[in-house]
C-alpha cells in the first residue's frame, strides 16, 4: 500500500483524519469538560503537523500521477470534514488510481 503515491496518500490521509477525530471528540471534550487544556495543545500540534504533511502529500501525488483538479480539491476539502478522509479513501479504492 505504501509503495505507490496513492498508497502513501491513503496512509497520510488516514493518520490526518484520525488526528482530527481525536482532536474533536477526545481532546476538545477534555479541555472544556475536564479542564485539561493541554490535551488540545498536544493533539492540536500533532494534527497541524499531519495536516501540513497531508497537503505536501497532495502536491506529491498530483505531481506523480497528474491528478485532476477535482481530485486535488476533493482531497483538500475532506481534510476539514470529520470522517471525510474515510469517504475519500473508499472512492480512491474504487478509482483507477489504485
């Protein structure tokens, strides 16, 4: 899976999406309901680094396999939607870009 550009993208996308879910559904409640703001600081920093890596990976995949604008825009947009990367991953598995 990680040998192809799409495989690398799927892995980074999964990690970035997972970090968003952890931030939203674990770290944020810990901050606001348990009074533990350091959770958001730690997970937010990790998520930010993974997001930067995700955007770089989008550029890499676009360069390597000449993704269309629609794929690039979709990949970027789903990074802001909880569970969005899982939907994109399912579309990628069905696409010709395997």
